[in-house]
């Protein structure tokens, strides 16, 4: 019994500090996400439904289940991820991309070179679709030429639930207010209470499940990697390893965008140059 127990003694489903500790260690080992003791009730509220659905009467039995059943473990971890995102979140990155990165990318595409962009904690896709809107721009004819060139945009996440939203490209209509009008008119269409991302963009972006802690089945390097608002959930050792791997996957002359409260740590700091607010550049060798 730990000091967590009095706090959770009234929980409808029996749940102890020991259960929380086991879940927290398991989530950290499989996803890198840290769940400090203050998150004990959040874990309860997010997993109680799973315990009931598994026809179990307490969390201890559920812990046993997720220790041996990888599918249920993945479901539990998905439920414990925080997927908050929105279109054009932290808009300085999209302004930097439009002014500094896009012109050079268009030149390279016109010369039949390839361009690769990766949103590495994509959640439901708003981030990578925002970038795709800026990349394609506001001229339909130019956009068509860009879309037909050697360009690939990849959105990956641990959670299949959010990836399925990204693949469908449908969002509540209220999300339209986050999209600048010049892009909204062209790239999102009203469908009742929802907006639907234009098929040109949906065809351009590939969504794949990928755990940043595991090996990445990715060939080649990227011209731009976004890794925003996921490292906040990781401990320093996990951040350091991740940043080092992301830097390896960045092409010389490529850019890395990270979240507003994140920073570079470890050896990657000597390989990347800070060139703006949470914007890093890998100098060509
Ligand atoms: C708060 S969202 C950030 C979304 C977007 N990048 C943004 O800044 O708006 C964090 C995302 O990271 C994902 N995530 C957490 N741990 C992960 C891991 N180990 N591998 C891949 N994705 C992970 C979560 O599923 C979640 O969708």
C-alpha cells in the first residue's frame, strides 16, 4: 500500500498505488511517456472503461492482462496519450516554412529533385495538413504541379485512433477558424458539421503507425522534420536518443521544428544550428 491509496480508495473499481506504479512503468518502457504520481487519477479515468470491457473487477487483474497481452497493452497506451493538436498551431513554424524553406524546395522540385517532409508525432494530422497547405500554396495550377513532383509528406504517430482521423481528413467545422482564409478556401470543404481536407492533400500525405522508441522502417533522409509537443512527455535520456536519431534522419541543409517548451539536449546540439524560435538547421557538411 502506498500513500496514493487513500486518494483513490473511493474509486468504483479497486485501484492501488501498486497498480498505478506497474502501469506507469509499463507505459514508460513501451512509449517513453512519463506518468508521475500526480497522474494516478488520470490513469484511472482513462483505463476504467478498458477494465470493465475486459470483464475484470479490479485494476490488479488488468495490470496482469496488459503484461501478457500486447494488443490490450497497446490499447491502454493509446488511451494514455495526449493527442491535443490544431491546424497552424505555433504558427511561427508555418511562417518560417513559407518564407525560408518553401521557395528553395520549389526550386529543387522544379529541377526534378526530391523533397521529403516528416511530422513525427502527427496526432490526427492537423500539423502535416497545415504544412501541406503552405507547401501547395494558393494558386491551384502551381499547386497541381507541386503535387505531381517528387514530393512525399509523412505523418506518423503511436496511436492508430488519431491516425485514422488524419487518413479520413475530416474535422469538426470549428477547426476551420484555425486555418488562414487563403488556404481554407482552397484546401478544406464544408461537409455539414465537418470540414474535409481536399483530396489533393489527402493523396499527398501518408499516415503510418510508428513508435518513436522503436526502430524506424524509414529509408533516406528528410528535408524537414517536425517533432513538436511529444518530447515534453519523455525523460531526458529518451529525448537525447530521439533527438540524435532525428538528426541522423535529417538531410544536410534540412530543418527540425520542435515544440515551444522543448529544447535540444545531448550531442545533437553540436550538429544543429539554432536559426529561430525552436527552429534548427543541419548545415551541409
Ligand atoms: C500533443 S500531440 C502533438 C501533436 C502535434 N505534433 C502538435 O504539436 O500539435 C503528441 C502526440 O505524440 C504521440 N506520441 C506519444 N508517444 C509517442 C511515441 N513513443 N511514438 C510516437 N508518437 C508518440 C501521441 O500519440 C500524440 O498524438
